[in-house]
C-alpha cells in the first residue's frame, strides 16, 4: 500500500511541483492551499506525512502543526520555509515538526527528508510492537501455575512491582528468578526503560568491575577508549544482579555506594554520574550465613534485602507440573516446528513424581529433548531421560530387602546424588551437611560433581 502525503502550500506553482515529485515516486498525494483545508482533510482521513509551508493565508503552518499534534501526537510534519524565516522554522521544530526544508526546494533533498521521516516512523512502530510483545511475554500470566505456592508468591510480586524498593529473590538454581525479575520490571513504572541482567558469577572478577561501572581511556592497560558501564546504561530502569552472593567483597563495597548514592564512578575517574536505578538481586546462597562468615557485607545485605521473595522449588509445586508441561510442549513444538500434542499418562506420572533438582529449567530441557526424540505427536516414557524413567523404582528395589537405616541411607545417597545438591540431599535424609560428609567418608562414596 502506497504512503500518503498531504501538501499545504498557497503558492500554486510550488504546490503542483511538490505534488508531481511525490506522485512520480508512487505516493498518494493530496494538495491544498490553506491550513484550514488541510485540517478538514485530516478530519476525514489520515496521512503518513504532512508537508506545509510556514507562511500561509489565515492560519499559519506553526498554528496548524500545534493543532495537528494535539490530535495526532506522532504525526510526521515537515515545514517549508524561506531563508528569511529560519527562526520561525526553529520554532516549528520545537513545536514538534520532524524537519524543515529551505526554499528554493531541491527535489532530491525533499524526497530524502520524507524517506528519512517514514523510515524513522517505521522504526518507532516496530519498537512499539516489540515492546508490546516483550510486555506480553512478561506479564503475570508468563508465570505458569495454580498451586498455593506459586499463587502466594505471585500475590507478593503484584505488591512490589511499582515500589522503588530493592528486591532480593531467593531460591534454588533453575527456579526462574530472572523471569520473576523481568515480570517485576515489565509491570512497573519503569517498563519503558532498560532492564539489564548481569550474572555476577559468569563474568570474571577482574572484568566485572569495568563491566558494571565502565572505565576511562587509559585507566588500565588495554583501556584504549572510554567505556560506559552496564549500570549507567540502565539509568531510569532496573538492574538484575543474578548470583550476587558470588561477588567479591571489594566490589560489594563499590556496589553499596551506588545503591546508597545512585552515583556511578567509572574506573579511573574522580567524577560521578547521577543515575536512577532499581536493583533486583538474586542468589541461591544463604546470604545470612555468608554475612556471619564475613563472606558478604552486612550493610549491603540490608540494602538489597528491603523486600525478599522466596521462589519455591518445583518439588514444592508438583500440581503445576502438568500446566508447565503443556506450556513447554506448545513453546518448543512451535520453536522446533514439530508439534507434539500431549504426554502419555505413564510419562506424565514419571514427570510428576520426579524430584526435579534442576527445577523448572531442568523440566524445560527435558521437554525440549522429548519433543526432538518423539517419533510422533505423543511423548512416551521412551522419550524421557533414564534418570526420570527409573526414579520411581528406588522404593521398589529396597522394599523387600531387610536393610538397616545405614544401608538405606547409603543406597539413597548413591541413587540420588546426581539429582540433588549437597544441601538438598542432606535435607531429604534429615541430617546435616556435616553428617552427610562424614557418611560419604565412612563408606567411601565420592561426591558427584
């Protein structure tokens, strides 16, 4: 569909000339000799671009621009001006005009200005659509589940979205802490500003400082140019610091100052830049214990822990597994262009009784793998990893055996050490991690890594 242009010019020769230029270019063009006639046409239809002279009989071009912008804030409006009225054209730009063109008009110049305007409008439209799509991906419905555990945490999330307070997300690896952080950001007043995720354990310690704060040219060997840090890039938005428990103590001190003062000082600089950042942090570590062991700053802990949310592990929301499986079937079936309609009753039973030490992230991987392996549109037990298919047989294996408590404990450790981390395994057995370590040593069971 051709783009439409409205020309408002009282000088007939120039009006006809501009109309011919754009008609030859394939545009749909209307041309009138006054602002009043132009506004009347706008009431009946719309135009991609309006080109108007500033000096017109009756209502001038700037007054028309003001009225148009009141009704259509994003309307592309280009003004035509003589050299003597250059100051007036500057006023037009301040009133919202996209650009101005000087008389006498050069054909290639006016065509290029219109092309640039339409290109910018197209990019703005794409950006709006992209933002809408992102917002849709991270609305509250993106957190799948109806279990009491997930409904409880969702109720808390709804309360904190618009607060300025920092949020600490706690939970095991794979529970979806970044998803919760994105939901908080995209449903807050900062939704149109940057969301910057930073994994503190994935960036080498010697690089993390300059990644966060940036640096000046010559601040250290290899700093050949100024570099803006991620914290400054996030100005006005939200920074998500994942695995903050792995951050070194010196860097914790610098982060604390940013949180307190909202001022960024690049490496090698004595001057700071004021920013407005909301911090959402996450960890699977026990930060209270880290504070007691002097591995994490107490003052920083209280700064990031204004609001804390405990994300439940998947084993505590078993009722959600069916909904999550359905969601990932649709998602990965679409991504892989291999639609799979359902999971067999036997396979679903295996999925619901499995303890999911890797939580939701592990379930995602299992469903993606199953879709790839499936021969048809049904996920069967044969599509599942061995660890999940065989998980339910442990009690059957030991039920008829006359095992002592120690024999049972030993068998349990050997069977489940690949599925649980040390803390989870100890909790399942009802013992401390120290006791677990002693039992491993006594029975010569190497720790799985």
